[in-house]
C-alpha cells in the first residue's frame, strides 16, 4: 500500500475509545485524564461498559477447552452511567456511549430516566448501547430469568422508547407495563439513539428490527463487513432506511507502542498498522471504529498512541 500523508487519505471514519473503566489502569484519575485527552485530540466518542460482578465459578471455555473464570479485567469495572455523568461535566463536545449496558438487569423506567438525565446534563451527547447480557449469575442477582434474554430485549427497547415519548407515558408489553403517567426528564432531542452489541446472526437480525445501530466486535475485515451488510439488508427488508443506521466496529485487540509482527489481529497493533486497517473499511458501510482495549501501556503512552492515530485518520 502507498503510504499517503494524512491529508491525502480518503478514509473519513469516526474514532472512539473505551475509557479505562476496567483493567490495569482503571481509576477515577485515569478515566478523567483519558476523557479530556480524547476530546482534546479530536476523538468522536467515549464509551463505558457494564459488568455487574465477576463470578468465582468457571464460565467460559478456555484455549484448552476447559471452563475458566471470566477475565481478570472484570475484577473491577466502574459503573457505566455514573462514570459518564462524571465525564459529561469534564467535556463539552464528545459523544458519550455505553458499549454495552446489559439492559435486562435494569427496569425500563429507571434506565430510561437515567439515560435521559445524562443526556440533559451533557447537552444531548448520549448513545445508549444495549446488550442481552452474557453471565447467568448477573441475571440471578438481578432476579431476571436467563431465558428472557432475546424477547426481553425487544420489550425493554420498546418500553424505554415509550418513556422517552410524550406524556402521558403508557406501555403494555410482554414483560413490562407502565400505567399512564408523566415520566421526566425527556432526552434533549426527544430520543436517544439505541445501538445493540451484536455479532451473531440472530442478534444482528434483532438489531435490524429494533435498533438505530450495531457495535459488532471486529474480529476480521471480512467478518465485520458481513455483519454490517446483514444489518443494513435486514433493516431494508423491514422497510427501514439503512442509510440512517450506524455500524461501529469495535476492536477488542490492543493498541501497542511498537508495531506488531507475525499474525497481527485486525485493528490491533501500532497506530500506523491500525490506520492501514481502517483504510480498508472504506466503502464497507462502517461509519466508526471504537477501541475497547485495556492497553498494557502506561496512560501517557496511550495518549501518545491515540494522538498518532488521530493524525493518520482524517476527521469528518
């Protein structure tokens, strides 16, 4: 590939980062520093995610096939909306999103009001990223049946949108009901975009029905391209306008100060390598890339890497 200077690259992709809400650098001080640096450097979005607890019991198959505990980074995970409320007061422009909240661990009215309140305090900068959840013990703790995960998310999204709608709010769904009531505050623009963390066919198809966007984990260029296409084609078959929906490719691969060698993961490695991968996303229906690594690099080095990447990827 010809190494073009930043001004001559064609790729115009929004960039976002996961705040250090978990992992080796998780702390209020580092969250503050990273949030302010990201806005200063011209990043488009900041993200948090939810982990209610880290069970002691083994959960998921490891490399050798035996069940292992959830990753160590879940030892401490700062609450997503409380964190974004703090960050909202420190920033003025950057979008604030969750990728993701396990929506079924909450009740619709409480979750909708918390998001609308954050949206009001931030001046309309919120994106609500929802997911079905992945740890049975979290559902047991929240007293929600594990089997509710699919249909329950449909009902949750509908109920949350009803709360954001005009008063009196009234909703009668499969799992949730709201008696005619005034429920406020409302979001700044009357609603908040809802994106769904989805990577299975069933999850993508559900998002095509009910969501304003998806945030698939970009395991490879071909995989995330296929996910974006399935999402938009599914929406179009349902007479939804696919051009107003969004796809944010989420990288769970680390950004590193030194170039990665060998079998480098997609959207992982040094900033220049990542910029080359982002260039390959041109014309594939993907508007944004977010980096959910917790990087092993010190925070100061992370900021330097983010600065370099921003200079390599043109802004809108």
